[in-house]
C-alpha cells in the first residue's frame, strides 16, 4: 500500500503540473531516452516525466532545479501497471541528483557529475536489477553546435550499482540530438553495454541502440516516441526492438 500511495502521489503531481500554464525557460534534455546527459534544470524549475514501456511499465519522475547547476529528483514505477492482472511494483523509489561543475563555452563542453538509481523495464528480483540497468554514478559531457538548426553531442561514462549479475564493469555511451525545425528533435544513443554482457547479465554484447523523436507540443510540454534495443541485444522479452512513449512537463515553481 505504501508503494501504491507513492505512485499515486507522483502521478497526481504530474496531472497537477500538466494543467498549469507553462512558463518559458531554457530547456536542456537531462537524458537521451535512457542515457544521462550534462543537462541540468534551471534553478526554480520543476519537471515531471512519464515513461510508458512494453509490458505495462510506467515510471513517473519529478525533478527540481534546486540551485544553479544542481538538480534533484525522485522516481517510482513498476510493470503491468497498464493492462490487467497483478501489478509488479519496483522494490524501492529511485533518486537522481546531478551537479554541473563546468559550463559549456565556445571551445569546451558542459560537464556534469551525478547519480541515478532508476533503471527501466521489468525488475528481476533474483538478479536484483532492472531489465535496463540504472546509470548509477555518471560523468556526462555535452556540446552544442549550430548545424541547420542545432546539433547536440553527448557522451557519458557510468558505474551502475546493479552488480549481482556478476558484471561489474564501468560502462560508457554516446548520443546526439538534432533539431528539425523549432518544435521537433530527433535523438539517438548507443550504450556499449559493457556492464551487461558477461556472467548472468541480460545483454548479448551488441550494445543498446535507441532512437526517438521529441515534439514540443506547447510551452513546457513535450511528447515523444522511443525505439529501444534496435540491435536486439536482450536475452529476454523476445529479443526484439520495443516501443515506448515519453511525456514531460516543465514549469517554474519558485
């Protein structure tokens, strides 16, 4: 019941923010589908995101820009929330915190250090891990360029604390965002999956290639579609690419 109440609170907060009037703000993606970037919410802004994935997985997250260059958030969810039958709640709520210690300039990228314990997909209680491992501790760099609109390049190195599958390696990935006009962006990421390819890991060693689209519907409101596992790297879930829906609302709160 405690898990149910927490999820209901997160979802209710999502709806309360979604019906409010948006406020213009400089927007930075804090992640590319599943990979963290160097983006940080501006001070005084809050963001609510919903990830909807196969097998009824729903993850709700609330983030707040606490100080300049510092943000904090909490997330929770489970599988089979959408559908019928018994819901499988995640074991615990997850936290994410990030601090930017170098801003982007003409020559150098933005650099952010953080921690995120939220994985994606179903949760394997035997291996004590998510289907898509949480980033854990990460160091991310991001750089923006003017190229027929804007092109953003991202790279990350991370160390997940989900290690009961006997794969404890450091991991890395890279990604991009390309604007298409003023409201649509095409995003992609490649996760090398170095920490998910040996022992009892769920990956095969191909890495995870994910692609997605983001559409700014209105001020502060973004909708998206994600395609995960394009290289068919999973040993479970039928080893096929899957589709997901992304929703985010951003608003100034103080």
